[in-house]
C-alpha cells in the first residue's frame, strides 16, 4: 500500500492537469440533437462523441469551409449536400467557379448548366422584384466588379439609362407583377437596350460631358459584345425551377474571366435571395435550398456583396449559403463573424491561422490542433443561439463522408474535333468488368486505373486505345469494347486512324532518342 504525501504545487502545474480543466468540447447533448433529423458529420477527438449538425440550434444555417487543396474541403461539401438531400429533401445549387463539381454532379444524375456555352442570364430580369430594387442591385454589382463607383456621373447616367429601358417597355418602376393590356407579361429589356439609350443620348450631341457618356457606354459594352453577351440576351435559365431540381451545378468555367464569373454569381444570389424572401421561413424541417460558393473570392471578400448581406441577415430565409475557399483571407471577416458554422480543415500558413483565430476567437490549444490536422480532420466552430460556458470550437477526428460512386471519364474531343464533345462516363467497377471480358489482366487494369487517376479520372479516347494496344489486346476486342461503350463504326475508325498516327509519332521519338544515344 502506498503513502499519501502532501506537497506544494504551483498554479501552472495545476492548470496543466486535464482533470481540473474543462475539455474544449461541447457537452454530448449539444452535439447529438435530434439524431434522426440532423446531419451526421463525424466523431469528436477527445470523447469520441457523434456530432450531428442542425441549424435550428445555431444562429443561422450558413456555413464556411476553409482548407488547403487535398484537405477534404470538396469531399465535405459533397457529403453534406448528399446527406441534407437524404434527411431533409434539400435542393442544392453549386455556383461552380472552375467546373470542379460538374463530373460529380453528373455521376449523381444531377443537372448541369453551363454559362458561356449556350446559356444566358438577362441581367435586367426582375425575379419578382420591382425595377427600382433590381436597378440598385445591378448598380451595386457594377460597383463591385468595375470602377464605376469612382465616377459618380457615369454611375448616374447608367442608372438613368436602365430606368428608361424599363419604362420604354411599359414597366412601372415601383411595382412587381406587371402585364400589358391583354394580361401578358411585359418583355424585359436587356443591357443592349441600355447601351442603345446611352448611344442615342451621345448622338444628340447636346450632353455637357460627352467623355463621361462615352466611358459609361464603353464600360457596359464589355458585356454586350457579340460572343460575350451572356448577360445581354433574354434568359435561357429558369432559376426558380432550378431551386426545385435536386442537385444542380452551374458551371462558370467557360466564361471569359473573373468579372463575368462574379457577375453571374452575384446575379444568381440576388434572384435566389429575393425568391426566398418572398417565400419566408416555413414551418418545415431542414433547409429548402443550399447554395455553394467555392473559391468565389471576388464576391466573398467584398463587404457590400450579396454573399455578405445574406449571411448578415441570418436565418430569415429558408435557404443556406456554403462559402468555401483554400485561403481564409479571401472570405470577408463579416462572413466568418456571422455564419452559424465554420469548418476549418488543414491550414498551411501561419498568417491564415492568425486571421481565423482573431476572427473566431479560439484558443491557442485549438490553433495548435488545426496546425497538425490530417486529411479529413477538421476544427468546427459553432455559434449557438443560447449562451454557453463551454468551448464553441472543437476537433472532429475524421469527417465520415459518403463514399461517392467513383466514375471514370473518357473524353472524345480529340476524335470528334469539338471542344464541347461528349464525354463517356463509366463506373470504375463496371470498366474493370468490361476490360476483363475483353482480355485485359488484373495488372493491366491497375495501370489503366492509375492512368485515369493521374488525369483527375479523365483520359482521352486515343490514349485509352493506345494503352490497350500496348497491352497486346487485339483490335477486334478493342473494337467490341468501344461498341460496348456506345461508339459507332465511323467514330471507331477515326479513333484507330489517330491511334496509328500517334504510334508513328512515338516510334519516331524512340528512333530519334536511339540515334542521340549512339
């Protein structure tokens, strides 16, 4: 039997003993609300408690996600959207800056809309708003994305021209639902009408400051040029319908630059915010719609953007915003300060950690934990609706995601000679079965898989056939496989022609290298 010994212990030593310190985790009853009606995320690091997320216990349903490439950011977003759909029937619209999500959306049978490739949004569409409200939104967007805010006279001229465009088409500036004498909806003007009005004013030659007028016209014409008039034609998108279409990816990657992408994102946010404002908060479970903004720094950083306004207005609407970025400083501090939830995955640079700590006010212990996070691990910061005496930031040991159905994509662009050529999507396990059927062994199949993975799950059809040819697979078997994938005879002949040319190029390179070696 041991002896008890009384001794003096300094305060610092006592504070380091966990038995006397409240662990940085919320109590279990805060983490496990309504298990059947919440979104499971993962287990906490210290007590291994299952964390079930629900917005109704938080200040709002909006979410920030930050983390370096490969930390699991997009994996979390995909998992979260899948589970909200299963649990609450939530729809989701991904405003996809770089086209990162479109293959995944396609694999889930979601809807893909590509702006800059046959689809248009009329910037002057009202979406249930009065012209006066819409004009203010348009001017605010132009202030964020151009330098018009530095030129008050040009701003005034532009605003007056937009007003006149609505008035010419019979609209009353302070009314919402407007129809003609036969009860038909009025035709909405476009930016081309606005430019025409400004040009007519310039042509009269009686305006006191013609240079101001010319510059106002020049600024708007970047959005009305032939081939870049994505916001100056009548809309082909029905945004109201998209809010009820399950999982939707709005691909912005084919738009010319960041200004065009940001303008489309702002316009979509403005329309959706107005729709949710009209519907109000319903007494039904979950969230009707989530909107994802990934790497949208142009509008996530500016204090006057609609992304910041939506977050600041909290839980007024039946939809949530997910703002994600590799760089925390690309997201306004106002967003971090007002979202109900922030997920922090691995962060590489100290200045980013300092920015997050200063904004979210977590401890040095949590900061050190974030610094050492692995892939799929995250710190979670929650803004509860009630005051609490426990830590609002804690560590999830692993985000337990929904494993997506992995698909490979065979690109046909090099054969069909069209940048918009179709892509064949095939499940990984299905491709394995078909390759084995046509004589490809397990070692060779692994090489095929590795080649797809190195190409971000994409491979050109010609390279695919060259690889099979290298394995010694007969052309009759390759032909049967290509037909099995749905390709017609003329396309297959074209593929083999390009394969032969490619093989000749490879042989030529090998002969050249041999001569150099000699």
